[in-house]
């Protein structure tokens, strides 16, 4: 596969704060550049629009790019919104299509709004689980895996610093089935590792405005890559 699109929230509901993460892989990464300079908004079922502003964009170290958007005003609970954008120099709105696993249908990128749970504290409780390296296909695939005692729908900001040259990169990640994976897969990923190098990962939770929390979890480790 030469390119793919990933969206957050991944299913058909979204909270009132309306965080939307668009991620592009491979030859689709140029779409992120278009979104950065586009007019981006959510269109309600009654055609009312809520403008989205760009919080940040990141280019991963291995064929992956992303952009995070938030609405200018809170979304209306129970309303249905469709994601649209108008590229710079154009007047025609564009939307994305996606496949929903729960309903097994292809549909326009849209969500129904559910109430926020801002009064519920999200724990920043990570535990190192394992280093994962697999040499197969067009790999290798390599990750540092953390377990998370948190099943809420949240985004994590990760800053990975090379402790030798102090170079760092940042990316927004999601946990899957209680595991936060820092690294890259066989074909793409947020972070790459050099062999015989130590790193420090700084992990924080994004708040409702898409900004990292003051509380940060730091973990230093040797590269999972040996060659």
C-alpha cells in the first residue's frame, strides 16, 4: 500500500471539545500540507459551520505526518458534524471517506457529539512493558511499549530526545488496547531509533484545547535497535 489515511476519533462519536487528528501515510502525506493552509470546518446537519483551527502539525520520522484541529466553539451534544476543508485557491469543499469497523460501512468522515467528561481525571500512569523488534518484510519494526491504566479516549504528546546529540522530535500518539507504542512499524511510524544510542521519552496527555498537560512522564532507555 503506497498511502493511507487515519482519523481520530476513529469511530462515529466525538466529544464536545472536538479534537480531530488527521494522519497520512506514504504518498498521502502531501494532504497534511494542504490542510495546514486550508479552510477547515465541521458542517452540521442543518448546514451550520463550526470553524476548526490548527493546533499543531508533525512530520514523523518514517513516512507519516499528522495535523491536530480543534473547534473555535464547543460542539452541540446530539448534533451530527461532517469534516470538510477548502484548499487554498479553491472554492470547492472536500471531505474524506473512511471505513467504520463497528458498522462495517464506508461513510463520509463525520461524528455524533457526546458530552465531555472533563470532570473525570485522566491518570498519567505508565509502566514499561517491553522492547519490540521484528525483522520481516520491508521492516524492521521496532517499538518501546508501555501499558496504560486508562481506557479513556485521549491523545498523548510524545517528545523523543536523543541523549547523545540532544536532537528531539515530537508526535501525537494514541494508545491501542491499553498499550502505547513509541517507535515505528514495518512501513511507517512516528519515531526512528539509531543503534547503540540512549533516548528519553517525555509523555504528556493533551487537554481539551490540544495542549500538553504540565505533568510529564519521563523514561530513559537504550535503543531497541542493535544494528
